[in-house]
């Protein structure tokens, strides 16, 4: 004996309490988006562009005329970065203060004019320093030209 099933459509405004209860018990919502962040995000630097940079990406310190060296950073989770450290073998390690404007993918690093005068003609490896003092080595580097 075959059963024939027929689904009757009922406007939700006319649902019975048992039907509403069944909907409540069997409805799930998945919330996703940029507001969900990992517990321990790691900052990452994709690119760095500084004032005084030539077409080859080398920074001409002489063109700064004794002013601060300001660099624009692009990456991920930059809001946790407090300092950008530049180091080279045999030279001084210099630090720039990093600030963000609410967008965690963009930041500004500023080397003081006093530190800019200490740059040697070399390529500097960069390190991101977070608020806990942990350093993260990053791929982009700074090259100082005459």
C-alpha cells in the first residue's frame, strides 16, 4: 500500500505553537566575518614604502634634509605592532614608532631624524615588535642609498 505525502504550505503568521517551537529548536545561525579574530594573531608585513624612496626602492637619506623618515606599512594584524626595528650586520639597530589608524592592514612607521642620520649605506633587515616585546622577522627590507 503506497502512501502519498502532500506538503501543505502554511503562512508563518498562522503557525501553531508546536511549529514555531520546532523551528526554534532546529534553526542555527553561523556568524562569520572580520570581527572574528584568532586569539593570538601574528603580525605580518607585505610591503613598506618610505618617503625619500627612489624608483628602485632605495631610500635616499640626503633627500630627507634632516627630517624624520616616514614609512607606510601594508600587512596583517599591524595593530599589535608597536615598533619597527631595522638592523644590519656591523651597524646600529634603529627603531621606528608604529601607529595605526583603526585599519589593521595599514600602519605608519616613523624613524626620528636623529636615527635617520645613523643609517649606513646598507640593506637593513626588518623586525616587527609587538606590545609584549616579541620580535617577528619580516621579508621586506630597507636599502639605504647615498
